[in-house]
C-alpha cells in the first residue's frame, strides 16, 4: 500500500491536560492499573550477560545468546530495530552500532535468509544522516543497502486488538509487517515520562513519521503507556536484545547522562525483559504504567520471570531519576550508585 499523508485517528478532544495525564510517567493512575486483571503468563527465560565494552567479544556473545534461547531463524527474515534518536558525542543515546553489527552477523550465522536493519526516528527527519553520525556507516559494511527508513516505508493500515489507547488502528511499515522475527534492540535508559524506555517503548520507532509527523505526538495524545502496550500486541514474533553496556540515567531518553552498566539483557518476552531491565536500574516494574497494562502486577513479580546467566542482584545499579519519578524506585533499591 502507498504512503498516505492524512490518517484519521480517533483522538478527538485531545488537550494539554489529557496529554500531561497520559504522557507523564508519574501521572499514570497506578491504582487503576493495579485493578487490571491479567491471566497468569508463562514467560520464556530472560538472560543477563556481562559485557564491559563494545569489543569484538560481542560477536561470540550474541551467537551464544541466539543458541541459548533456541531461536529458529534458518530461512527466516529477521529485522533488527535499534534505538536511533539523536546524536550527541558527549553522551550515549543510541544503540551502539557494534552491538547491532554483532547481532547482524549472529543471525546470519544462524541461517537467517535475510537480516535487515530498520528505524523511524521521532526527532530527526534525515535518518541516514543520524545513522552516519552515530557510527553505523563506519561500523557496518554496506549499511545503506541493509537499512530501511521506516518513516518513509510503504505502509498498511493495521487494526489494534482491544486497544487500551484512544487509537483504533495504526499505519505500519510493510518492512516490519513482513518480517518473520522482529528484534528490538533498545538502549538501557530512563525516560522522563514513561520512567524507562526499553524493548517495548523502542517500538515507537516503527510508527512512520511520514504519516504521523515528528515527533509522533499522536502517540502522546493517545496515551504513551497505552500506545506502548497496544503496539506490542501487534508483534507476537519478537526478540529483545538490550544494550546496557553504557546506558543513560536521569533525564532520558536524550538529555540524561551516560551510565556504564556493563550488561546485555535478552529474551523473547518483551514485558519480562523490560521488567528485568527495570530491576537492574533500580526501578520497580510494577510502577511502570505500560508494563502493568501489558502484563499485570502478579506477572511482573521477580520470581515469576525465569532468569538465566548473571543474577540481577550482582549487576543491579541505582540509576539516577528525575525527582518527580523517584516514586518508581524499588523500595529496596540499593546497588551501585
């Protein structure tokens, strides 16, 4: 289907008050979210791996991750979705290109028929310039031929299943809808509205700016937490690889400070992966609105999520938060400061 310029979206009556209530992480009515009943979930394992630096050791590590999680990708089309937002050489905003290249080579080695990279940044309109500044051209040979700008891709209207947000459907890129496995590769970061931006929030980059504009405010007006939960219902074939070698704390996802955490987190269930990442940052996943919507309080309990590799307690760090988000902190959060 060809791109369109004037989508109809069910968000009538949006106002600044609605925007602040739905977008603000601390403004989410957690009492209401806690009343949401969720069926018990059987999560796949979430693996935590030490990774001190962006070195060649990542290539073997990601091959092992794919093997350990028994990802069957032979003959399949795999799409890697990193987090490309802005570029500032003084901080650490984007998924590191070395990790993305390691994933590319690992999925190729596992027999994938095709491995592509795709992103639709919500701030920068010239995506390839952003990718170049972030080091993707220098790190990944033939990057431009492997890359799809999701802001400009061909699209298809996709109905939402039992939407939580004010949206009824989304126009989504055909490159994403046509892949056999979507691999979300976010940066481990705090977020000034949602509390944390991880593998689920990373899917905002699938929503095309060519339809919804920059910075995709439709998703804000319709409810950030609700839209994150809705988007993730549309992609059942996913895997997450979180770049926590150097993350971001404080005023993330763009203006925070780099935070070396020295880890990679991976798993096939994005809500379980994100809950684990929250604990590694010292955040309570039961205080994150989109996780409550997607999984429910009982399913977010640490003992419900099978862990592999390193232990959370051994790598947990107390990420700095904006003062208004301190209520999202784990009560017992200690860790390295």
